[in-house]
């Protein structure tokens, strides 16, 4: 390359020195030429690496590629050169002699006077300026950046303006960390993890289900994607934003998700591409589906989640109770009377399984009253004839059990004659014969006698009359006593036509201390009967307990467990008619009518975890706040925090650092490098290697000896899953990786949550059928799950859910390679 000088007086000496002097003073002229050339030289100070430089040879910079010719060798570590290239030499770069091959490491560069003067304009170009000038720029423009940074200093000087203009942007942080510390970083914002009220993003989508154009293998239906469609009958218009082929039951179809919908599509109508220009628009027919239901009558006794049966001309439609009316109870009826109750005796309902609390009823009226005593206390009691609600309670969705109990009387443990059941009256008993009631554990024994026996045969066919002396005729009447009385005179009929079976019992003493728990142990005896035998008596209850009250559903002011809102679990397909059956689900059947349509709006779903307390953090005004950020890198924040704050950290923000660990396990030495994994259920590994295409042995073992899995001939770059049995979570906290090859292992931890029951997968229909499963509780569209065949015939399969039709039926988007039968199911959770 030719020497470049902006000014060289040595070349103009002939013009400025008179001829006489120039021709007669050759030595002086040569001196002047040498002097002016010296003024253009540069001193290069270096450290010897190898070899010895030679005078007049050219040297080249290894980085700058600048060239120079050695004018003379000043010392063993200093060369005086004439620079012949346009770029400046770089401090610390190697200079190489092109003739000698000697190598030196530059430690200093010093230009002479005219060389400096000639470089003034060049120094305006950072690419051509000398290092000292670059340092001047650094001190002026970016003094906070350490001189030891590894980047291109000249490039930084040129780009520093753009860098400062981007301060605060993620790109500026990534540039900063790469420039100074050679770190690739990620920026995270704790503010994104803060729990905010109503922050969830809930989306409902309109869908239609259409016939596939051509045979099942044809993809022509996907030509509708991102087209505007119109219904030929309804005139409805919408944009198609997504299409997928799925099975609904046995029907293979295309489900289209719509946006900007105007109108409602009709079942079995044709839809076509509205913007077709060729005269032959794309067209297909949509199926009748059931997206909505009308509640004609809500019934009673339903709970949210109850599944109702849909039948009709189509298939797979399913709905569930989404919400029921929960109310108090204000209307009741006496279903079975009780004996020995006081007016005002209060009872709270037994609420188990009813969802409600607080219902209280009282005895409001009694009949056939009499008194009983307990020491100084005397109670008027009788047969319950009327009850009423004094506290209707709240939140009842099902009917509670109400058995009246008068605690004061019940605790006395007394027996009424109406509590005694005559299972068999026996024979030959006589009115008045004593009956003893014994079970060995009472305070005072109850006693009774035979009150009445079966009348003689034929007696009921006759009327008996007596005539007074004055000629008055009076009819004999049976009264509540031991005798048949004539008129009002107690005249006993001491002789009867015969004995008979017991038909009535009269209490002589109601006793005390009889316990309802032991009434089955009570023994009845007849100590003074003459011929009576064969009677079988029992106690049904004791006084003050046993009256049964039921809820008057028809007259209750609010529905008790009536259906308030229902939700379509699966719209089904190909319906022209349909009906809903609720038989056997609630206490009283609801009347629900399906609404068949061509389009439906999904129940909706949250498309992220915003607003969910299980996934977000409470603001702490320090780390979790709106104005904090985290730099994830491979070095500690203490090494760069001060520099970062001087250069790009915005005022008012708080910065944190996290170590981003990338585990490069050196497996070549068969060492036990440990990855600590807390509560691992599943370990996914991606194996990378630059030296080998396969691994002969890759081994995963539990430090406690619980698992020893060996993979043979693993292909580099594939994803490998190691499943650890869920019951043994604690046993897999420490996992080691051994191999005879050096590889890099990146891992992702997933939890597998066991779902109740088992499932089978049919690859011809893309359906999952469960046994004793509750899919609706565990899964929704877009979730992933894995199946593990207990018998090892199918191994582990990772599947993506398309739709969840019911607790026992789902559809999947991509089938496994083979049918799966009776496999365990696990829901995946990162």
C-alpha cells in the first residue's frame, strides 16, 4: 500500500531551498529530509512474543490490519515505523513482521509531531482514530463504563448515542450485560405477578360445527380460515379465526371459532365464503347443536354440578346444573303426629346434605291434653296437631330432615299408650288384666292394663237398648273407660260374652327414665292373665319424640334447590330435536327445554392466570411492586449493580438480580453431578452434544436407590421424559446423571396429578372414555395429560385435550400411536 501523507516537507525541499545551497550542501539536504521524515514516524512499544524484527520490513496489526514499515529499531522493545495504512494500530494487538515472522504485543503507540498533526482530521472518524483519542471520547461520553469491558470500543463510541436514546428499554440492558460481562440475560417484572382485582382475562367464543368438505382426509374445509362467512338462511355474518377437525361422538366434523359475529346461525343451514369472486364460493352445511336451554320449571333438590341427560336425534350433548336457588324454608306440613308434646316445643332441622342452616320449627297446637309431672314441674302435653316455622334458615338447596323433639318431655323418659304398638293382640285376654313394661334400666317402671279386647263375633251388628221404668229408651254407649255405661249411671257390665285379642292398652303409670336407645330391649309381661296368650307388643318411641315434619315444596315462597342456571358441557352435534331428563337427580323433576341452534357461545375460560390468588402475589412495596425489575444472568448482581445504576438504571425503579442456572453436567468422568429437584414427579431432559450423535448409555438414578432408569442409544436433541411414581415423591429429591460422554442437560420439572379412575383412548375417534372418572373437575380445553398403562403395553403418552364433554368423555387433538386401554390418567402441571 502506498504511503499516505497529508503534509511532507521533505518532498518540497527542492522548491523552497535555493539552487546554490541545494546543489552544494548535499549532506545538509539529506539531514533535512531525514528530519522531516522522522517527524512523520510512529513509535511502537511492544512486548516480545517471539522472533526479532528487521529494519525496513513491513509489520501488520493482527486486529486493526494496519500496516507500517520499520524505519529503524530503537531498542529490543521499541520500533520506529512509518505507518502506511489508514487504520490506527490497537493497544494489546499483535504486530507481525512480514519478513522475519517476529511477533510483538503492542503496549504503547506514540505518533511524532507531523504524524499527530496529519491525524487531526482522521481522528474525527472513530474507526481511524488512535486509542488515546478513543479514551478521550470514553472519558467524555461514557466514563462510567469500565475500561476492561470486552466489546469493540470503537463500535461503542459510534453507537453510544443510540444506546443512550434507548435507555430504559430491555435492549439497552441486554446490550449492557453483553458488552461488559459477556452475559445473555432475561428481564422479569415482579409487578406482572401482583394480584389485582378483576385482572383476569376471561374470553367467550362463538363456535359452529360444520360438515367436512369431501372425504374425511380432505383439507378443503381449512380454506374457510380467515374468511368472512354468511348463512344462506339466517343471513348471519362472521369471520372464521380458527378451524380444527374433531370427533364428537362418532361424527367427524370441523369446528370453527368465529369473531365479529352478526346474527345467529341456524341449524342445518349452508354457509359460504362471502367474498368469493370466482362465482363458485366455498360452501358447507353446519350441524344443529344445543348451546342453550330454557328452564320452564326449576324443580327442587338440585346441586351445582348435577349432570342431566340429553336425548334426541343428535349425539354427545351434555349439560350440568351451574347454579341453584338457595333459600330458607317457610312452608312445612305435619306428616306424622307425635304424642306427649307441649305447645311451643322447638326443634332444629337435621341439615346434613341439605346445604342450609338454621331452620327451626315449633309445636303450635296439641289435642287430647293431659298433665305429667317431674318433681315440682307439671307439664300439659298432648298429641301434635299443628306445627309452624319460627326460623326459616338459609342456603337450603335440598330438603332437610325434621323430627320433632320436645327435649323436656323426652328427657323424662315416659311412655304413652299411643307409643305402644300392638303387633299381635293374641287371644283370650280380658279387659283390666295387668301389663308390666320392663327392660331393667329405668327410674320408675311403667305399668298398663288391657283397655279393650276384640268384641264378640257379631256384636257390631246389633244395637243394645235399655228401657227405664218411665218408658224412656236409651242406647248403650262405649266410652273411654272400663265400663259400658247406662245413661249417666256407672253401672258395670261385669260379665262379657267372652275374652279376646287386645285392641287397646290403658296406661296406669307412664314410668320415668326409659331410654330411646334401649327400647328394643323392653319386655312386656302379663302377670295376672287367666287365659291370655300370644300377644306381641313393642315400643315405637317415647313421649316427646317421633313427630315427623316435611317441607311443603309446592307452597315454599322460594325454590329449595331449584335450577337457576345451567351450563352446556358439550353442544353435541346433528340435532334436529332433543329433550332433557332430570329423573332421579333432584327431589322434584325440573322441566328444561333444549334450544337447538347453528352457533353457540362457549362457557368461556381465562386465557391467563391474572387475578387468580393461587398464582399471584400480594404486593409488598419492595420486590413485588409495579416499579421493580429483575435481571436474570449467570453472575451475582453485586458485580454489576453499581455500574448499572450509573449508566442505565432509571430513577424511581428498584433493581434485583437472580442467578439463571444452566446446568452443564460433565458426564465424561462418570461423576455424580447432582441436580436438586424439590417434589419432582416428572423430569424432562433435552440432551445436546457437539461431539457425538448418540449416547450409548444415559442413566438416571435416585440417590436413595428408588429408581434406576437406563436409556440406550439416545438421539441427541430429543426430549426424554423420566416419570417418577407419584406415591414416592419424597424419594426423588436428589437425582444424579451418569454417562461416559460429555453432554449438556437442560431440564424442566412438571407435576403429574393423579386423576380418579382409569381411561381408554380410541385413536379412530380421538376420544377418551373414563371409568369412575370426573373429567369435568380436573380438565378443560387445552390442558395436557398423560396416561400410564399399568401393564406396560403402551407406556406413557402425552395428550392434548380438545373438549371435555362429560365426567367420562373427552376428545383429544392428536391421537397416540395405538389404542390405550384402562390406563391411569395424570393431569400435567408445570
